[in-house]
C-alpha cells in the first residue's frame, strides 16, 4: 500500500465527512492539479499525514488546533470557508467532545472564577489593541450601515438603557459588567445609581480606576464578586453578555438572584448569544476560548424567568449586528496581529484570529444568534404603551442629545 494511496484515501474520507460542503483539501506544499476559479472554495492545506488523521478523527477540535499550530493553512477567503463549514452537521465525535468539556468546566462559584480568568484576564492591553475606545466586548448596534464601531457601541448602550426605561434617581444592578462602560454610561447619561458585579480582577480594577478618573464613584460601585452574591433591592436588572457564562444548570439560581434583586416590581434585560436549536458550543471554543460557555435557545433562557413569573415584554434578535461587530473586531485584530504574536506567541495569535473569524462566520451563517429579552415583574408599573420610545429623540437629564424618552407610568 503506497503512502500516496493512503493520503488520497484520507483526503477522500474527510471530503465525504464534510458533505454537503465541497471542500478543497490538499496535503503538503504541492501545487494544485488544476487552477482554481474565482468561484471555487478556498483551499485547506495540511502539512502532514498526521494532520489528516487528526482532522478525520475529530474535526471539531482539531481544525482549530492544527490551524493554531500552523499545520493547517487556508489559502483564500478564510471567512468564506468557515461560513461554508457551518453548514456541516456535527458528527457524534464532535458532539461527545463538546459534552465532555461541559462536564469538565462546571460553572460553580469556583469553576466560574477559573473560566472567566482564562478569557478575560489575559491583559487589558491585549483587548485595547482591537476593541473600541471604551472596551465594549459585546454586540454593537449599528443605527446605519456606515456607523463606526465606536458609534455603534454607544448606540447599543443607549438601546439597552431605553429598553429598561431608565429614569434619573433609579437604582440598577448589572451582572457581568466587563470593563465598566455600560455602568458608567447609565450613570452619566441616565442619572441612575449602579452596582456592577464581575469576577474578572483586571476588568474590575480598570473600571474602578475609570470611574474615579471620570468623577462617577458616587454613582457607580464596581464589586469584584460572583453574581450569586448580589444583594440589595433595585429598580432594574441588566445582564449584557453574561448568560453565556452561567450554564443552563444554574439558570434557575440565576433567576432567583434576579428576583431577589428586583422582586415583582422591577424590570430587566438579558442580552446573550444564543442558538435556534439546542446544541453544545463548539468543543474547540470551549477548550481554547470560552471554557464553561453555553449558548441557549430562547426556550432554555426562559428557565431563568418563568419560575419567578416574569413577563417577557420584548425579544429582539441582533444577529446581523453581531456579525458586523465581529467583522470590525477581526479587521482591527489583523492590523495588530504582529504585535499580538510578538507578545503572546504565534499559536495564541492564530488561535484568536480563527476565533474572531469563526464568530463572524457563525453569525453570518445563522449558527449563532444574539437575543435581547426585556422582562418585568407582574407588579411593575413603569411599562410603556408602545415601542415608540425606543426610537424617539429627546434630551437626557443632563441636557445632552440622546435617543431616549421617559417611560409612561
């Protein structure tokens, strides 16, 4: 049995496994037998036979591993290839691997701290290279096609604040506050007092320093603690980009925390990455990027709210906005790629390139969604009559021109 016959057999088996996507797979550095046309898919080129075996054994994990190692290259449009690959149905090996990582990465209080540290405590300087100026690391809201990332992130924060009808003098609790941009925005532009919880030490330290520098310490308190330790009574609850880290095993407990904070009279918003049908997050993403991550379908997310009789008032899907957000992040990351590689190593830089490209492709292809769910307790009186308030232009309490209007009560 010749090695060339074995190589061709492995390539054919991988191509069959990828059905219905007609992938172009090559081994080594040999030139293609026929020139590729502009309409042809990009070429996946692997360095050695062991890489072919690894792809065949578990493509869900090993595509990312081989790419990060530099043993797999994509010649052509990486985004186009990844978008095509999202149409391949997960095999049993990939599904089993995803479940295994779920068992290993439990989101207990100790496990959550370890999982969050893995992703968010890389260094603030790393994220400052490619996020917007305020370090908003969640889906932006593009009011028009030509909006910059900075404009879109500010528009997103206003969109969130309008949805929960914030009014001067109210109190807000935020679960998972990142580097503090939303909490500071709520205080500065909507006149509310905020307690913001986060277990990332680097993010909290950054947010506290910024609050002090901007003179908002009296309105915003950043607390380095788990969401399960939230205490006190508030008018509104906000969670942007954290439900993905809770884990569906803990949804009822998360709902209990919300009810303890706002009772039956408050209102709130959950902003989270989700899916249209239940399935685990990519095993490679869970291994390398987001340990403990889970992206729920809407039905699963309702397990947070239903046990406490919260009414769902509004559901919006911002999937295309997140695809555009990720495009901005990827373009900015590419511009600083050499700096990232010099500081963190080539494996890390390639890993993050693939993660950002894969996220962009997943939102484009519809494999991932971005849901915003607005809810309120049964005794909540501050409910608007229509959705007109979301888009009307008025002035905030400080006289600045922002898109916001007082809720009807």
